[in-house]
C-alpha cells in the first residue's frame, strides 16, 4: 500500500513535470495591421528605397555622361595635370584631385580637435544654463549656407590671416608644407591659398563633428560614469576612461562624415582660391584647386567648350561622387559597429 501510494503520488508529479513546458510556452500573438499602419509602413519603406534609387540614378547619369571623356583620355585622365577641353584637348584630374584632398585634410586637422573639444565641453562640462544655447549655436552653424562662409572667408578672414601665414612661413618654413619659395609679399603671394581655403572649410565641418560627437558622448553609460567616480576618478579621468572609449567609434565615423563634406565643398573654395592646374604642396602659396571648384568654375562655360568639355566635367564629378560615397559609407559602418552606434540602434 505504501509503494502504491508512493506510486500514486509520483506518477501525477511526473506527468505534471512533462506537461509543464508546454503550458509555459508563450503563445504567439498576432494582430492584423490596420489600414493606416500598412500605409505608414509602405510610405516609410518607399522613402528608404528612394534613397537607393536616387543614388543609383545619379551614378548611372554620371557614368553615361562621362563615357566620352574616359574613352578619349583613358587612364591618362587620372594622370594629366591640365584642363584644356578645346583643341588640342588635354585634360585630367591629376592636379585638382590631390589639391582637393589637401584642402580637406587641412580642414580636418583643424576641425577634428576643435569639434571633439567643443563636444566634450557641451556634454560634460558646460552648465545646464548654457548647454542648450551652445547646442543651438552649433546647429545654426550647420545651417549657414556655404556661400556665406565663402564671402566671410574672402572679405573678412583672408586680409587678417595673411600675417599668420607669414609667421608660419618664417618660423615653420623648415617643414615643406609651410615653406614658400618667393619673398614675403602677402598681398600678392599668400592670398587665395590652399591653407586659407582649408581654414574656411574647417568652419563648415566643425558643426558636423561636434553634433555627432556630442550625441555619442552623451550616451556613455551612467553606471560606468558613477563607477569611475566611486573609484576616486576625477571628471577628466572619468571622461578619459569612460566617455572617450565609449565614443571612439562614433568620433571616427563623425570624422569620416566630415571628411566627405570637406571633399565636396564647392562655393567657398571657388570664392577664395586662385585656380591652378599643377599640384603644389606648399599650402601657404597662392593657388590651388579641387574637383568641386573646377566643376563650378567651368560648368557655366561648357557650351563653348563643346560636348567633350561637359563630359570631362561629368567624369571629374564621377570620381568625386565615388570618393565621397565611399568615405560616407565607411563612416556610417564605423558608427553602426561602435558601442554608441549599437546603443542608438537598440
């Protein structure tokens, strides 16, 4: 009887144990989306796909319009330092491509530390009373048209920065980039230089780097911040050990997005720089160029240059489009794979 009773007790328990998982399995709850939800999802899906469609159409357009120039010049289009689209037709981007990259690098050397420093101050050090004001100023700087920056650089900055250019040439001339090869004549020799164009472009890149970096720094985990303070860290120590490592990927991505912006800047560079078609790495000397500035400078006269001139401009634009697309894509990938980017996606 004891064994039977024991069996009677054990068997129901075993049966209950076997059926428990099926009872605890969550049921799949599905609801039919409403008509409004389906329309909303369709609009969002169409908006997302339209980005790829528009980008692809631009790429196809540039390829079709630049085939003539590439067929005529071949690979020499990438190695020729001249821009003559009338007879004799001799053109290429061997000068304007590296000069444009040089302008962008000058801008990034100035904008990256400035943008990161401003972002750290706003997110970690600025009092709450002025934080919103600083954020609004940064957003306002990003909204200023590039032609305003160009006019400001041409009429205000350039006359006042020539003395600093001369100081760089006299004291840092042993560095090849800061060496100028003629006597110091600022009005005729140091104006309209690659360096001045890079300084103006840096002011247009700083808001991009600052805004993205500030958002990344503000997402640093509060628990890790408090843990650093609990271990006796100072505010800078907390920033150095928690905020900066957390935002490293986001800062790199913001820098690359800013680089893409600097490579494609057109109007400001066109207004400031004196166009040349020979590569000159002496950034303080007058003269420079970029692909975007060349397109803006010569596009108005393309009817007189003929179809070959227009095709050459389209070919140069295709190269610039590919460069900026690659840089921006890499920047977005870096942001997405960083801790801060994953936190934003979650």
